[in-house]
């Protein structure tokens, strides 16, 4: 799905989708719906090593490098976080390490998420972004080395 | 003893609300419902004005100055000490040490009394419902001294298991550190009894009053504890101020905490003589402005009438408990007979964080998470709770807003 589209194009898609919502109730309904639809992570991945630090809820994130293309899988015990990570996966999964590291991810601000809940350490949105970029950076350094 | 001019039966909450400028703000397009009072309370206009007045007209460093303004600032600062002394019925003003907050008070005791008196093999008794602030300082000193921390369990409804407590006390118990009221459950502990039992076993007892002082009448002599600590910001006062009360003989014997100005009498490179109580524990320029405004906060509660506040908060607690219990799948965590006005709850198959975010979207501020009491959450085998905590200015109408927003959130999440 995301193979043909650039990160920026997918970000713009999300921004366009969110522009259809009138209220934050609708936005949250949509995010919760994304969370419900995110396939659950296989139990073997739900280990401490895969936990994202800095979230009030538990978030597990795994990354796989297939011929230079990185794929993410994730899960959480909280629904809104799960919806957020579903969006991040949609934007970042299936791209190269370089593309992921350099992704602006400005859609988070554009859909109003930054002002709505990214400010406190408790929701972990920024921690998830950081962790995904760290995975990409690690793969990049590994390839370079 | 000053009696209130008019003996009132009931708190005029709408008049109280007018005194809190913060309460007129909106969040996410809704009138703010502030139910995070156990984290910090809002400040009445009188407290805000006291801060402005201090900085506008008598800001000066205290105790050393010979000039008029320094005298005024010193008098105001020391006045606060007298007010605190009366507020908790301490025998003397020397027993009131200003700290930065409850946490510093506990650390001070751990690092001075603890360092001087604890030794290998000694036991420190804390309860399962302690805030991290009443666990970590004891852990640090135990690691250093080779002491053991013993934990008093709680019962299913969130009360301290007094039988277990009594049986844990022994000749090795040197210190008991117990909260007066639990920040996560609301449980009010029978501190008089707890202190009595600790003393019978020959132990020193510290009571963490962070959550109780705003709700209850505090009489440290009646409690009989050796140390009592609390924070200004949870009692409608400014942040950055706390109080450590201690028994006179203990405070006198305790070694000094931080070194610096104010806490000394004479300084030479060969010999230093330390100041008397309470200054010996107040190194450096203290938090003058906030200490002064803290007095105004305590006066606010006294003028309002602590008995009226308590009655009002009990009404809120009772109403909210009944309303929340009607929500399918909702379970209240902490059902002690005696509670301060806070309710922790979990909802089946719903993460507290989702509840917190969706309530915030409706302008309702609650706290979600482990409430800095991870051992307690482990005990209930839950990752955290949602906590609504009520103060003097909260209303029944606001609880209705919470309940409505909860119904909506649950519907969205299921």
C-alpha cells in the first residue's frame, strides 16, 4: 500500500482525512477506530525489550529490515495510543531508513494532535516517534558498518 | 480562640468559587472541571494577591537585614511559621521547619535522623499504600546503612491491616513511615493508633500529611507522631513550600542537613557553630514569597471553616461514589470507611489513559496512571487508575459533568 507513496504524500492524505472532521469527538472516534483495527501483535513480541519508554500505557514496537525497507508492527493496551501508532505505521512503515529518519511528520501538528495531547510525557506520542526513528537510525548505522 | 462571626451550616460553594480566578477558565471549549486537586489545588485570589504584594512592596532578604523592608519581610516570614504552628497545634514555633515540600521533609528526616540513628539490621516500616516519596528516601538510606524495609499490607477495601502492622513491629523497628491519607485510594489511616503502637515498640514515627492536611484538622500533639510533613500547594498555597514538624528533642539531636547561610552561627575554617532551631535546617535564602503567601492559604481554610469544608467534600464524595458505581463495568479502588474526598476507579477493558484523554476533551481534568504508588497498583494487579479528587470549590454539577463525559468515553471506546 505505502510502497508507491512517499512519506510526505501519506502525511498529506492523513491531513486531508482529518480536515473532514468537525469536532474532536469525531477525530477521537476515528483514532479509536484505527486502534481497534490495528492487528494485535503476536505474543512473542510483547516483551520488555520491545516496550517504548515514556508512555503511561504500554506500547510494544518492533521493526524489521527487509532489503533496506523497514516495516513496523506495534500494539498497546490503550486504544487512543494504538490509533496514533497505527497512523505512524501507515506513514513510516515500508520506507528506507533514510526516509524515516528524515520524515518531517508535520501531520501530527497539522491534524492538531500536537496541541491536543503531545505536550505531556504521559501520552507517549513523541516517545513512539523517537523510538521509530531510532530503529531506522540503528538499521542505517548497521548497514553502513 | 477566634470564633467565626457567623456560624454557618453549609458552605456557600458559589461564593467560594468566585475567590478562585482559575476556575473561570475553559479547556477544549468547555468550562473547566478541575478534579485533580490531590495533585495540586488551585489558589484563591488572596494567595495570589499576597505574592503580588510581597514582590511589589516588601521584597527583601530576611533575617540579616537592618533596613526597614528586611524587617518587614522577616516579620512576615516568621509570622507564617506561627500560623503553621497553630494550624497543626505544634507546641513551639521552633518545631516548624520550612522545606520545599513533603518530599524534601521526608528526605531531610531520612538523611539526618536516619543517618545518625539507623544501623545494619534495623527495620523501617512503611505501608503498601505509600507514595514513592515515602518509599524512595527510606530505600536510599537503607541501602547505605544496611537496613531492611518491611511493608505493612492493606486489606481488599484499601485499609491498613492493623493486625499485620502490630505483628510487624518489633525491637528492630527503628522507624515507621506511614501516610495519613492515601493519594491513590483516599483511605484515612488511624494515625493516633499507629503512632501509639509505634512508640510502644520503641520506634520513631513519621506521618506523611501531604493528602490529609487540606481535608482534616491536624493536631500533631493529639496524633502523637514524631514527625509530620506536608506541602503548601495541596492546601491552596503556592508550590515550593512544605513543612516538617518534629518533636523538639529529636530535631535538636538531629545533625544538620544542608550547609550554607542562615543555618550557621559562626563560621571559621577550623570550626563552625550551627544555628538553633528552626534555622539550623533552613540553609540558604528560603522561599520567602511563597512561605508568606502560604500563611494566607491557611487562613483561607480557617476562615472558610475546616468543618464546613469537610462536610462539603464528604457530600461530594458520597454523591460521586453513588453516581460512579452506577456505571456498568466501573469498579472503585479503595473503599475504606474513612476517606478523604477522592475516588480512584478502573473500568473493565478500558485503559485509564484513554479515559483521561477523552475526559480532557470534555474539559474534565482527572489524573490517570499509577499515582506514584506503583507497589499499591501491583497489589491490586492493575496498571493504574483514573482518579477524581475534590476540593472546597467543586460542585455536584461538576460531578454530573464527569459522569456524563465518562458515559460518552466508554461508549466511544467499546
